[in-house]
C-alpha cells in the first residue's frame, strides 16, 4: 500500500538541502526502489520533506542506506512519520 512520509529536520535550511543535492542524494532518490515523488522546503523551524513511496520499507531502506550516511558528522536520521494512503488522485490528462 502506498505511503506518504513526512520528516522535519529542526534547524536545517535550504543550504542543508543543497548540500544533500550536492552529495548526490536527489539523484539516488530518483532511482530508488518504490520512490514516487519528493516535495520539500524550509519551514519556520527547519526543513521539511514529504515523499510518496510504494511502501514504508522502501522509504526506510533508502533513508538508512543513502540519506543517513550523508548527514553531517554526529547528526542522526530524524524520525519519519508515515500515513497509509486511501486515495491517490492525479490530474486528468
């Protein structure tokens, strides 16, 4: 069942996100098993990402194998919140 994942990285900003892009995380994300989409931006308290995945397991495997190793030294993988989807509606062609 598809899941929506939300994560907030307190204290992070657009520069943090650019660092992840420069480290190749977004390129790896595009070819990750089960990945469907990513939306992110700065918030008043940090940086938030929302992603659509085929499963929680696919998302967690990517986060642990590709995102976590590229975090700054001493930083831990932030907790992710998951929602199972009942509907996925796309724009009409």
